[in-house]
C-alpha cells in the first residue's frame, strides 16, 4: 500500500512543528473513508533528538483510535532536517509493524518520507 499524507494532515503537522519547537511524534490514524488524522504522542525523553513513548501514552492513542473506529496506519515523527532514518530510527523500525513517516520542515512546506517496516 502506498501511503501519502493528505493536505490537511500536512497542515496539522506544520502547526504541530511550530508549537512543539522540538520533535513531533504522532500516530497517523485513518477512518473507514480514508480520512487521516493525527494523535500526538508525548515525549518522555528530555532530549530533543530522542523519543521515549510510555506504555500509557501509547495505550491512550490506541483507545482514542478504537473509540473512533480509526486504524493506526503509521508512526510519524519530525527531524530538524532531512527525512532519512537515523540509526535509532532504524533499530526502532526493525521492531515495528507500522511504517514510520519522517517529516521535516522544508522550504516549500513539509517534506516527508515513508519508511516501510521489515517484512514479517
Ligand atoms: Zn528520527
């Protein structure tokens, strides 16, 4: 499946990047009609170049999605620049069953790349 971010999702990410001033982490949710939304995940790490999501934080997103009959389609996070995977991202993606989308603010708006998880 080819995953692309809808204009509304890109606009929301742009807003979130402006608010966060650091790294944005969110789950990309899709409803039955294909409409995307984002649920942000709080970062427990004090570092801006690292991310720790708590079990509780992740559970909140799963409940939010289940209540609204949304599918968790991908994990989205931002980089200060570039949309490639970092070494830590690579390790995380190896253990993931979801695609990871890396976003970065570019001159023409939000750039992003979809990284597929390893085949299971
Ligand atoms: Zn990263």
